[in-house]
C-alpha cells in the first residue's frame, strides 16, 4: 500500500474520558503520521493487560486513547530515513515489508500504528502475530523479573502469587526449568491444576488455606499479599513487587527490611528493556523459548474488535475469571 492509498481515518477502541468500562467506545482516528524513522504496522492482534484498565482510569489521560499497549501484526511501511536504514542496529533486525512484528507502545488498540523502528520487535517465521501478541509483554516481564530482579537458580524456592495468571504461568515455567522449587498461590482447584501443569510444584488455595502457614510448612519453616510476604520470606531473600492487580502497595518503612536483611524491589518491565540492545536480547530469548516449545503460551480467549468486546475483556480480566492471556482480534490479514 502506497502512502497515497492510505485511508484518511482508521478505527480504534478506547476512551474519550476516564472511568469504568462503560466509557470504552469505538473511536474514529486520523491515519497515523508515519515519520521517517518509524515502522508502520498493520495491527492484527492486541494483547489485553492490567495496565489497560489503569490507563482508562487515569485522572488526566491523553485522549482519545486506544486502550492497549501490546500488539502484533505485519509491516506496512519501512523507515525512509537514510541514517536509520544504514545503521547496524537497524540492519540486524532485517525488517521486511509484510513481515510479522510485535510492538509495546501506548495507544495500540487501532488498525494501524506508527512506531519508532527501535521499539519494534521482529518475529521469526516460527512465531505468528497471534502468539506474539499473547507473549510479548508478559513474556519479557517474566524473563526480566527472574533474571534481573533476582536471577533465579537451581535449588532456590520461588513463591509466585496469582500463579495461574498470564505472567504467573510464564514465571512458573521459567523458574521450574531453571531447577527452582515453585510455590504458587491461586483461587480455585482448576487454576491450581493449570499451574501444576506449567511447572508449579506446590499450589496454595488462598481462599481455603492459610497461605503463610502453608508456605512455612512447604519450606520446612525456613521461610518466615504484601504484609504476609515479609513473614514468609527467608533470611537474605528477595521480595519483588510488580504490577497493580492486587491494588496499591502500602508504604514500607526502610527498617522493616533489616529483620531478615531482605531486598525489596518495585521493578517495571520498561526499565529493563529501555535500550535497543536490551530489547533485542530479551525478545530473541523469548522467541527462542516459545518457538522451541519450552515456554507455553496460554490464551484464555479472543474478543471482538468492538467496544462491547473490549469492555468484556476488561471485565473478565479484573474479576478473576481468566487464566493466561486475553486477546483482541483486530484483523485477519
């Protein structure tokens, strides 16, 4: 498609004002400006994440806002900036028109997205855009948390809350593959069975069991929901708090860490993949693990590219009805 044949407007799904799911509506947006250093992506699939629900509740968002930041599709146009296309970093990615790519960028729930080239993840032939949209954000989150927040090694014990969720299932698989003992928490026996099938050695049903007591039993009382984590964690352990699915984390006085000399981190995925080299490293590792079958991607369901479809996806995600990943199907081609 040449620039002269681009439509003047495109469809998106998002908000004009903040609030609940009732504010999600169909958007008519101008075709995105394609800057010389950008890749134009025709979106096929969009991943639904908890951050989408936070975005529509921000007190002063940039609107209209298509409420998603993870998508995958095919390249519709390549950069035209000569300094970009001649650079080594750009050429290493081997971008080709029509090839599959994934993106992590704000406002992705629309038919076309124009993205700086160094924020575009090329896909190997073995990874379809649907899989990429289900794997990118949560996969890189899981990899960076288990490598940089704490480099999980054989013989360690890892406690993963909401283990049957999208990130939880990936973390369980990765930690198990490294030889760690994986303890997970979840709400139902069905979710517990799913977690065990993905590497969890033990699963605590937090609605039926005393999580602290059960974890202490499983760890032979070596280990001493946020306040409870401080009781369960071992001496010199690492506590990693990420995301906001369980609500805001209360303030923690610094001296609380001295009781067991623990490390407390509040990381975010974007600060682990800020540089192009970091994005390249972790995406290559992710596609290798997914493509080889070592990391299984679970899709809970597909939702329509309509206001009703996106509203339902947000409701399902926030009411604990889902396991794995939720996707919006934007286009067939």
